[in-house]
């Protein structure tokens, strides 16, 4: 809960705001419970990166489609951990798990055109840009464009 609340304004510089109601303790608990329920049904794989008791980042696979063996990758990094390779570490670890443990065939992800650091993380891990999504997200009072990415996973 502390991770989401203390980094709220940092996150909202790059992604859609979740609204005030989300940050109420009961709402965050509901969100966590929903993630855990989806995990139990193998629809999502939520993970956190922790250092000295503090959450530095969340890296998640969501919308896992077992029939096509594909999923959507998402991540968010605490402001204090930005620029330290935490996102690259977490994304690389999730790719390994997706490939080796879950035997997924592909991952997709999205990054704002206004967030070149997130684009670099994906591109360093081998994701290819597949398309551009005009106005995909709202940040503040503006609609922003995002790039769609895809990574084909093969056994290595």
C-alpha cells in the first residue's frame, strides 16, 4: 500500500491516474485481493521487487491467455529507484519466467511516447514496436499516444 500511495504523483506523470478512491486503504486492499484471485486462476502473475524491506517496483503479467500462450507485461518503478536498472532487472526476470516456467509464446506491452525510459527497457529486452496507439492513455488533462510492443518467446 505504501508503494502505491508514496509514488502516486510520480506514476501519474506517466500513466493514467487511478483516482482518489483507489488510494483509500480498503480500495488498495480490494485491488490486491483481486490480483491474488486472478493469480489463483492463473490469469495474472503479480510480482514485486523488494530491497531492504521497501518495494522498489511491481512487474506483472496480466491477461494471460493460455489458449494462445500470450500475456501482457506491465511494470511500475518507485521514483527513488528510477534509473537504477530495476525495471530492466524485473522485466528480464519476468521474461525468463514466462519463457521457462510458464512456456508462454509471446508477451505484449505498451509504453507512452512521452516515457523514453520505459521504451528503452522494453527494447533492451528484445521487444519490437508493433504499432502506435493515438490517445491511448490520459495523463492529467491530456490524451497521450503509446507504442505497442511484442516479444516472441522461444526456448533458449
